[in-house]
C-alpha cells in the first residue's frame, strides 16, 4: 500500500483572545518563549532568518520567514513549510490552525514525521492558550522529553 496524498500535520485551537494578541504571541520571541522555545534571535519578519533555541535540550533551529500577513498568516521553512492561519471569531476569540507539510523519506517515515509534528504543534497551541488566557506557563515542551534535558533543563 502506498500513500495517495502526502501526509500533513495539522493542529487547531480556539484561543480566547483578540487576533492581534494571538498573532503577536507567535511573532515576538519574548512572548513565544513563555510557551514554546526558550529564546529567539528576533521577531518574525518576512524575508528574515531567525534562530529559535530550546536551551533545555541544547538545540536550536534556523527558521526562514517566507510570509507574514499581519493578524492573518505566517509561513516559514523549518526546514519544511509550516503555516499558521489566524481566523478572528466573535467575542475577541481567535481560531489558530497550524499546518506542516513537505516531510521527506519513505511513506512510513513521512507518516511518522507528520504524527510527531501534529503532537508537537498540539502542545504548542495548548501552551499558548494557557498562557494567553490564564497567564499560566505549563512547561509542556520542556516536560515532554524529561530524559533529554541538558544541564538540569535550564
């Protein structure tokens, strides 16, 4: 059996904050670092390359920002395409959809990568929701792989 369509990872969440607030949480590393990575080299701006750090795991990644449509959409290469779509809803709520595509490898590897990405982006959205709605830092990313932490998970 072979795949008829390339697998995509998709995660979605309603966040009870205005679209401008939610969008900024993903563009500004000072905010994003409260629920996802530990720090970033700069804000996401179209055409830029930024570096995201997960110091607790001793890893970093370069991210190429392909598109930024204020309060609507972010598209990056990391190293495959990842898109955030922001849809305002009534009562100052925002529906966020993250889609990752372009995994490489054989069919089994593509499916495994899509499933792993879906899980990771689900944690990301849950952490964002908790932080923006309630001011709580859940440490979901840090606590997801406790055996991989370096230097006590700083």
